[in-house]
């Protein structure tokens, strides 16, 4: 039987403030719409034609409480990308490779490689990652396959907004310093970014008594220097704090 996913729940800010000139500030994240789990591509309140990007999405997966895989698939349903699974998951995940973008100086980014734009001052391959907590975590969130950049909560997720929560950012499964984070991709997308410390951690207050979408960005080394100068990894972690009973 196919089961549509249902939501379960799952400081002081530390670190340096760093301006960024990201090639593409958008990301992907999971949220609930009409009691169905969907993948959204956008930033802030912008939902930017996610269905059009569905053919580009990869590694759409779900996991049980022991982080064992559960069969999962995505489909277009009207303007939304809906995820279905064969059992109720604890965690869902997805990857969106978004191509190479380059620009000269402060010009507009164009979807071109260094071979096509050899005078580019910025040239970046972009990959988006998303992890969503869909059920109570009975053990610490693990480093998941395919999530080259991943945000994990350290300790239990608090029940109330404003409570401090420590996050750790993993790059290729290991803590990474210098990842740039904000704690509300949807409601405060232009917040000043803060950097993870030497152990890959950063503590921030939980912002919403509802959907929380945390974002981290890390510029990794290029694997094809003739085509682009770096790889920009953008990861989100989403979870929900329930409101008081009505």
C-alpha cells in the first residue's frame, strides 16, 4: 500500500558573520501541503515551479527509525511535487543537481561553464540537498547517503520556539568548519549568515512554532577546474514544532 507522508516533529548565535555572493541562493526543502509531503524549490515565500525541476531531482529517499531505506517516489500533482512511500518514514531526503553558473564581475549569472565563459570571475557548480525529519528520532540523525552536505541536530529538538538548538554540518560525512548558516530559509532568507566552528557546529534559536527550514552553504573544491572554479553545496534541514492543542 502506498502511504502519503504525514508530518511529525521531529541561543545565542555563535560564529562569524560573512557576506556571500552565492551563485544561486535558492534551495530545496520538504514541507506539508494538504496533508501530503512535498518538495519545494525556492527561497523565502517564492515557490519557483518545482514541477519543472522534477526531472532534475535525484536520490529521493525515505528512511525508518533505524535509517534503513523505505521505498519512496516523487510525482507531479498539479503545481506540487509530492513524495509517496511504502511506509511511514522517520526521515526523507532529496538531491537537486542544478548545473554550472558563471558571471563576469557583478553581472548576471548565466548557465555557462568556463569553457563557454572563459573570462568569468565566478563560476560555480550548484547542488541542492534536503533532509526532513518526519518522525520522532529515537537515535541521533545519521549521515545519509548522497547528502554530500548535511545538517544534523545535536541533541533533542526542543518543543518551543526560541530555545537553543545546536546543529552540526557534515561535508562528505565529516564535520566542516566555515559552512554558512541561517535558521529560517522561508521567513528570514536574507538573515546574516553565521559560520560553523572548527567542529562543524553552530547553535541558533529555533525560530518557528511550526515549520523550520535551516540552510547551510559550503563552497567545496572543484572536481573539473576547466569547467568551474568551485562546487556550491546548499543543504536544508526541515522539522516541525507542533502548536498547542486547540
